[in-house]
C-alpha cells in the first residue's frame, strides 16, 4: 500500500496495460529471456530500480514489471518481443509510453530507455525465478474458477487439499493497486507461497485476479474498498459451494488494503466465519499516507525540509479534495516545486530534459489526477475501524515490526480498541518483518527486490496453526 505524493523527476509513474504481443522468436537465444531480471534505469535525475519477469505460454511471450520504490507492482507490459538477440517491451503510463529497447548478451540485457522527453539507459541481470514458480508436483488439486459480483466477472485458482473433505477454506484478498491472483510484488509471489502452504496444511484456498487484471473485468481505480468487499464475498460464496469445502468453516485472509476489505466484508455477512488481517491499516487513508510517506522518505535519505513540505502539501491537497475545492492552485504549487527540483540538478541532467514545460505538466497530471479517482477518494476518508467494530468472528492480526507502509505503532492500538468487544482476537508483531513479511533490514519498499523471496520464520505457521486450532477437522 504505497501511495506517495513526492516531487520527483524522471520517475516512471505507471498504470497497467493488458495487451500482449506474440514473440516472433519462440526458440530464443542464450537460453531465452524467460525468468526474472533485475536492475535499473539510469535517468538524468538518478537511478530507478525495477525488475521484469518474462513468461512464455502457448508460444506467446509476456512480461510484468515491478517498480518497488513507487509501489508499482505486477504491471503488465505490452509489445513484448525477443528476436535475434534484441529485447523490447513497453509500459503504458499516465505520463507517457515508457519504452525499453535493448540487447541480450549472456545473463544481461542492456539498452535504451525513453519516456516522453526523457531518455536514459537500462541494464538488468538474470535472477533466479521466484520459488513459487518452481515446477514440481504438489500434493493437492488446483482448479480454475470464476464467479460474478454484479456485472464484474472475476477469475482465479482454487487449491483443494488431498484426502477426504470437507475442508476449511479461505479467500485471499490482495493489497492496493491492480494485483494478479499470486500478488507478485518485486518478483515475490506472496499469495502463491501463502496458498501453497495453507493448502498443504489441509485448508482450501481461493485466490483471484483483481478487477481489470488477467481474465477479471472492471477497474481498480474506478472502484472502492467497499466494492472489493463485494468481490471477496462473491469469492467466498464460490468457495463455499465446492463439495470439498465446509461452508461453516470459511474465512477471509487480507493483506494490506485486503486487510481493510476483509473486516468490511465480515461485518456485512454471516458467511464469514473468521478473518486473518496481514499488515492492515486501521486509521483513515490520510493518516496512513502522512506517516507512510514520511517514513519511506526518511529511510531513503530525503532531507527533513522536503519531507515537511511534502506532508504539508498532502494535508492541504487532501483537505481541498474532501471539501470539493478546485485543485488548480495545487497543480500550480506542485509544478513550481518540480521546477525548483529541476533547477537543483547538475547541468548535464537538466540538459537531458529537452522540454521542461511538457515534463512538468506530465508530472503534475500523474500526481494530481490520481487523487481524483473513486478509489483514492474513498481510501482517504474511510475509517477501517468501522469494519473492525462490526466483525464478531475470530480475528488474527499480524504486523511487521519493520513495516514502513503500515506502521505498527500507528495501527495496532486502533485495531485492539475496535476489537475490544470481540472475545477471540489474536494480535502478533513479527519484529524482523517488512510489509510483505519478508525478513528485512530497513523495511523500505526499495529493499523488497533485494531480499529472499520467502517469508520470515514463523509467518506461515502462525496463520495455518491459528486457523486449524479453531476450524480444523
């Protein structure tokens, strides 16, 4: 749940695109491009770390990208091709089409990057694929399923344990932004690993693509957390009707924004028998963003005066948005700050921005237009304790002690207060864990891609043991 209002030059502020192009060279070169590659774009304003994962299915090459420092994760790429050693992929972004064009040599891809008036270079190196993608037999069944919430069609995967059911079951709910059913973040398939462990322990699991991702219809930015609660309940109904699932022992597991959605859904339906909340915020979005943004900037070495300006700008902008005021003045102020930032760059970097006016305008549009979406407006003002107070079923809440996106000191007290009347609540903090529950050093999102693609010790066991202690056979 990274959503920051930063004055930054040269950033790829991305929005997902769904189209994919066939790869004209199915045989590949140098072992092909399939797998995960990590590196950075070198821009006039500095380096932007990213990773790209290539996958081939039925002769078609596709790819997704993670830009952890911007919270842009699992972004589908377009125009993906690999032919005669040349690699090409594109990202449709709100500030203009971003294009990578390079050459594969051994275990590295290097080339040119362009986005609007910005140009740079990029280099990525081959990394091992996420552990969750290892092709080895699993001791359970996997079924492709679909379900509907009103006019929204959703698709996912249901994994069912071996043996004789019925089994307890869970629906997994992803964090903010368009996520696929595996919730791949910085190359780490969070939900695939979680689903695998729970199913091996005897718990059926349904995970699904968010609105507008994969085979699911609709739009994330045009929807709200309340809409996503309806999606989760529709998924729970689909899970409950499976002959090997016991509808009296089904619940929701939500991560990040999903841990806001789960209590909201539980407060609406008696079909939800328990809820597991992973790194869930418990204060309105405005308060989350102030603390999150400052913590991440501080960890990134941003000067205190810039952090203070950013927080003040957020407060005034969000207040104006809530009051229904015109945001034109804020566009002007943001533009002035961006121009000021450009003036502080070395001469060579300033010269690389060929059209300053165009560059500034695209940066303004990318940041201001985002806050005017239905999702953002709802997120800013919704108080998650509303859903928590209406949740009467058993709750397990886990926080990461190093999480800089949902800080435990800010969010644990309101959760415990809201659930004070609930007789079965377990709250635990995993001291070394970040927002993805990896074993972390700083907790910064910039660190996600550098860490082992696995959970901190005890995370998976805590969830499975808690569910089975209450809803096992």
